[in-house]
C-alpha cells in the first residue's frame, strides 16, 4: 500500500503536533510539518506538489484555483474553523478535492478585542516600555466607563463585546446592514445608523464576516466622520478597512489611533508603515491563537484526517 503524504502548513509556534494526539494518523501516513510561511504561489505549489493532503490554519496560506490545479496528488484539505475564505471551494469541488471543517472556540477574538481596547485606553505598551527602561508614568489614561462603544456587526462576537462594554458602564451602540431594533434591544444596545455610530463612538470596533458587501466598510469617508479622539479596533479581517485610507488618517491625526490584529497581507511585511506609526497598537493575528482554540482545531483536524483515510463521512466546508 502506498503511504499517504500529509503536510501541515504555517505552524508558526511549532505546536500543531503537541495540540492533539496525531499517533493514529502517523501510523497510517507520513506527516510533514512546516513552521515557515510561503508568500509566492510558485513556491507554494512546488512545496505542496508531493502531498495527498494538506492541513491549513484558516486564512494563512491561500489556495486559489491556479494553485490547486497544479497539485494533481492533492485529494484532501483539512482546514480549521467553519469557514476559510482563502480556499477556492468551487475549484476544490471541480478537482475532486474534499475540504473539511472543524469546531472552534468562540472566546478568543472577543477577549483580544478587549485586551486591545484596554491597552489603548491605558497606554499599556508605552507604560510597559517606560517601566522596562527605568522610567515611570508617561501618559494620562482614558476612562472606559461613560464612553461610547460603537459595534459594527452585532453577531455572535459583537454581542459578546457588547456585554462587556455594558459591564464597564459604557454606552453601547451598534450598526450593521441587517441589524434590527429588536435584535439590538435584545443585546441591551441601541441600534443607530452607520454615520451616527461613527460620529458618536469613542471606540469603533469591527465584527463582520468579510464579503464583497463588507470589504472596505471603513474607508476615507468613514474615517473622516469619526471623532479625532476616537480609536478604530479591528480583530475581524484586515480588508474590512481601506488600509491606505487608515494609514493616511493615522498619520494626519484624523483619529486618535487604531488597535489592529488583522491586516490586508499576513504576515505583515517587516517594513510596513503600520509597524511604526506611533498611534497603532498591533498584534500579529492572535485573536484565535489560544490553547483551547488550537486544541479544538487540531483534535478535529486529526479526526477529519482519519475519516478521510478510512473513507468515512467528513464535516466539509
């Protein structure tokens, strides 16, 4: 019997094999783990050519049709989460490639959102740097209580964000294209129109699924509506925001700052301006990077791989 070859991509922290019991898979197949990230399609196609199955962390390595068509051996993609916009599912179907999904932990992104908001409000990065260099207090913090939190996208994550904002004593307002007054009221928040949210909020936080309808939902015009003292927070997807417009607004002081976990291009290039603009607090897309999340992702990934090897039913994207 020919041994199947399985690639695990973008294991940045070197924890994929530690996060679940891969023994049943390793008994049946050859597993190769890659800790680095490849950007160019030629290198990706060359690397993946020998493999029968590829395990991908959602939206790290893109797999468009033009790459999939160059992988005649590929028959299975084990993805994490319930969706992965960077895989061309139509192309995979046309080429006879099964794409599986996993469960997920829903608390990581909301928790990081609040970590970023609090870090911005209390100048945590600046104060930590001062402390480590022998200094002391350098800034006066902002009060969360009594400020206005504007949530764009009041879905599962947005509602969690709202609950914490209310507990902090914030006024919480929300908008999305399909949000109703009843849904907002049920979450304990007030629905407003988009322009009103941008003009009133001290903190504008995005919690939308990226689609053609939501791409660029925050652009130049929206940034100009925000208060000069307001912060933009994005832990959802980079392209929800017009990156060039955001950089211009930050450099001009149109808004107070941005707290970001997601970017148009990931990993973010080392010389990218968002790495050096002073009024940016950035993290490298770690909203979902928690022990519990990885435990669920890789446990379910192993189960999906075994089902594929055994010809059993699989939960697919």
